[in-house]
C-alpha cells in the first residue's frame, strides 16, 4: 500500500522517489497543450492507458471542467480566458502530487490521473477540489471568479481509458446539473 500524505497543500507519495514525474518532465511540442503546458489530450490518454496496463495498478481519473468558461470569454475577452486556463493549470500542478499526470482534454476541460489512490483515500479528492475552488474564487481583483466542477472514477489494471472517462464524465455531468462548483465520485452499485 502506498503511503500518501497530504502536507501543506501537496501530497507526497514515497513510492515515487527517483522516478521522473510527469509534472516536472517537459513535454515535447507534440505532447503538450500550447497554452497551458500540461499534456495534450492524446498524450494524456496514452499515459493513463499505459498506467492501466501495469499489473496491480489502481488509481483515479478526475475530469475537471472550468465552470462558465464561455461566459468568462464573452465578458472579459479571450485573453483573460486564456489567463484563467493557464492559472487553473498552475493551481493543479501546485495542489496535486508531482507524480500525478495532468492534461488538458478540451477547451475548458482538464484531467488528472492519480496513480495509487484507492477507495479508502478517494474522499480526500473532494476536500482537495473544495480547497482549489476556494483558492480560485479568491485570486484577486485582476482575475474573474472561477470554479471547477469535477467527476472522479476509480480505475484498476486492465481497464480501458474510454470506460473510466465515461464514468467520470457521468458524475461530472451531475455536478454541473446541480449548479456546478463541486465534486462527485462515481460509485459502482
């Protein structure tokens, strides 16, 4: 079992020492999103699919939607919208482990793969998203108020990205229907 500790806004995973972390690795131009510097959709998906091929692996996929992004672009302009997306990417890097993979899947959609996270630890994700939303809502006068909606699905070895993504998207949609700015975890019945 991995030793996951949350400390000063960052978690540390002692089993990842010595590995090159996705957050610190510089993506090539073909692998990264030009605006935010995180992995692009194709590379992120490949990273998660590769992780799911490892025997005994478990983890979770977070799909994060920047709430009201269209309205932000319309009200404040595209340049501000780009700054918002860049800021969200920075905050994701600062508030999750260095070994977690971060990607931008679409215009206002980000994703994280958190390896080694089991059902016993998944409630910490809700707290982490609430903490992120609080920080985003209080960024300062030069930035608009921003929130995130998140859907989370647990995955394990042998699972396909498409299936995991579908479950995370399903619960993300529920968060958005309830008014946004929150997090829901997919629970198998």
